[in-house]
């Protein structure tokens, strides 16, 4: 078997989408992306596919890929660089050393990129390792990665259990509030594990990118127009709305605002009538008790994924 090693390109997008969606089914993550989602990925801030990706071909069939993305800011909690490695191998080609070879190429690239953007900062090589049955976990352990966190995906039927009245403190997220909501998010997630400040360009993708569904996003403001809490949404699967983010500024916690904005999003989704379910994911160790809030609003756990990290000490600044 002769494999062809290249990088991800726009021409590769249809084959890339086919492989990604196959992996979402086979590996049970149910993470699905269409060609427009992946085209958007190719032009994401700070991502150069000619250096930060690999595409492995068997003839005209894409059988493996990987990407590296390094955050533009340091993590709030520890001041580390978050260097994400993402990818997968077609089930028919596993056990042939392809994943190992991709790690051998892309780990050095991740470290190089992280050191260039954040000289002198410790680096966390980070991999979202799917379900417990994902074969990549054994490879990660062999390469020095360890489980750092578990995340629970939760789902709620729509319309589902009756909702109370919409909290009058909430309103739709409109374009004029995008930047104020980004600032609220960076404040809210400053207390969340592994989170780093999000740039204006990245935030634009969250609230108005191809998969974003801003019509269902909701915010709560104070009298001066500062965004105190927010709920953003997207859609990757037919008939399913996804809650991408829920957060409350640290100084505004304890007022029920997270429940208010999420409840308002649920009400909007029910009124629209296009969705059968709504999903979100939550850090299993969320210090604000988000899991209990989601349970109270009718969400139930459906699967658990793990994030693996390999810490790399800061390199001396030359």
C-alpha cells in the first residue's frame, strides 16, 4: 500500500467531510460537520493548513487527517499555551502506524507554533479523545498524555417538559451586542478550566459563522448595557440545536442569569418548532454547578468524552 501524504486544501474538503462524518458515527461522538464548516476551519485565525495540517490519501480516498491549532491567548487559570491536536484515521486503516506518524510530525509543529506565539510559556498539548472506547486513548497514554478532564454531553427533547415564563431580563443577541458578549464571555470563562481569552475574529465564528444560529441566542444586560450573561447556539445536525456556550460574568453570579438566558433559548427553540432535540456539553468538574442547572432544565446525560493533555515545560527564551 502506497499512501500519499499532503496537507488539507479546499479541494480536499468533500473527502474530508466524508471522513469526519464517518468517524462521528463509528466512534460514537456524533460530531458531524459539512463542507462549509470545514472550509471555514481552513481559514480560521492563526491556522495555516500548509504547515498545520496533514491529509493522508490512499488513491482518491482520504483515510486520515490531523490539524494543529494554537490559542492566541494563554489559559486564564495557569497561563499555559493551549495547543490542540485534532484528527482521525479511517477504521479500515487503523493499526498501521498512521496515527503515530501523524503525531510524530505534528507534535513538533505544535510546540514550534506555541513557542513562537507565546515565548517562555508552558505548553499543554491537548487532544479531545472521544469516548472510552476510542482506540486513540492507548496511543495517547504511550506518548505521555493523561486524562485531564471529562465532559458530559447532555440532551433535552423539544418541546420536552413544560418551561416556565421567559425571564424578562433576557433579550435576543443582536449584532450590535456581539462584541459586548465576547467581553462577557472572556470574563465568565476566566474561572473555567483550560479556557483562554477568545479573539474578536474567533468570536465572530461562534456567533455568526456558518453553523451559528444567532436567532436563538439570548443575553441579559444591566441598566448600562453591559452584557451580564449569554447563551449562544449553533446547528450541525438536522433537527437538533446545540448550545455552544452559556456564561455569566463573575460579578453577576448568584442572580439566576444563566438559567434565565438558557431558558429563553429553550423557549425560542420550542416556539420555532424546527428542532426535536437540543444538546450541550459540560465540564464534569464545573465549579459553578452547571450540570445541576442543566438537569433542572430537563437535560439528561447521553455520553462522556475525555480531554487528554501532555504538559511541556516552557522552553528558554533566546
